[in-house]
C-alpha cells in the first residue's frame, strides 16, 4: 500500500521572495488509478522537473513551495469555485477532465463528482493555499513587502489550448495588476537583455489563479508568473527526461530573474 505524501513541502527563506511551483507534483492516489485512462497515469502535463530546475532558489534566500499531488488530481492554480481562467477559450478545470491535447482523462462515467472534488480540495488544494498565504504573510511582516514568483512550464505547441507556438518565456502579471509597474519593468528588462530565448509579457498566459488572487500590490504582495516552454530545459518529445545541458543553459537567466525579484524594493 502506497502512503500518501504530505500535500506540500516548504523551504522557508530569509529574503522577501517566495517561489511557488504548483504543477510539478506527480502523485495520484493509487485508489484513484482505476478511474483514469492509462495514459493519464503518465502525468504528461506535469511541469516537469521545475523543483530541480529552481533548486538554486533556496541558495538565494527564497522560500520554495512545492506540491505533491498531480494536477490531474486537482489544479492548484485554479479558483476553488472552478470559474474559468480564460473565458471563451478551452480551459482545464479545478479537477481536470481532459489532457492538454483535449482527450478525456477519465474512463466513461468515472470523472469526480461534486463530493469527490470537495474532498480533493480539502485534502490537497486548501493546505497548499494555506501554506502559501501564511508564508507570504510571514515574509511581508519581516520585510514590509514580498514577491511571489509562480513558476510553470508547458509544451510549446498545444492546439487545443492555444494557437501556434508559445514564446520560450511567458511572463504574466495579470495585465500589470498583480505587481508594481517597477517590478514588471525590471523583470522585463532582464528578459530583454538576452537574445537566446524568445519572450513575451502578458501574452497568452497572463497569470493563473495564484498570481491573480495573491497579487495585491497596494498591500505589499507582488505576484508574477513565468510560464516556460519545455524546450528550454528538456526534450519536448520526452518531457519526463531531464536535459542537463539545456537546463544549465537556461538556469543563469532564471537565477537573474529571481535575483531581480529578491532585491527589488517598492518605490
């Protein structure tokens, strides 16, 4: 019998920076396996290896929050009422029922009902968000402000979700509403200073629930999301395989972005 892991791990840092990686979990409770199509158990839409890619964040003094459960169990970056994040476009739900390619995640008649969704929300979603809010409050109290850096990754081409190919790095600030303009400008300048990776600010991915809900610049909480394509650090045809060369290429830029976020101060 497989023992369920705790809902999250949290490394507490000393700088006003919290790195949240809400989609790198891969745990699906074994008792639930029979509900899913076999393909789903491979967790292909995971934000693969982000905890490893951002392992240096703790060295910078950042707090790092990492979940255990797969997004196929519950999506920690969706609102608890399951309102769509991008109205008018294809969306995955709080408890997703489709792969990012559009095919069903569950066998016919096996998708979670209202009670099952409520149970998953209590078991996995709420503890992560309680920890997120508590750590933001701790860091804000200690420093007067805090920056939340929500890290994500995704396949660069997913026609069911978006047209064409995504830029390598997609910085989201909820259209400028989730952080101070000077922080957005500083991070944008860091992206513009390099030429290896394509990038955009507030393009297709403007920030999910965590960025939009937690970002309260007037209250000293500044939130940004970075959606990075898998090709930056792994082979998109085999995303579960770590590519040490590609990871080493992109990590200096990620480090620079986190250093900007860590050392930035409100004006």
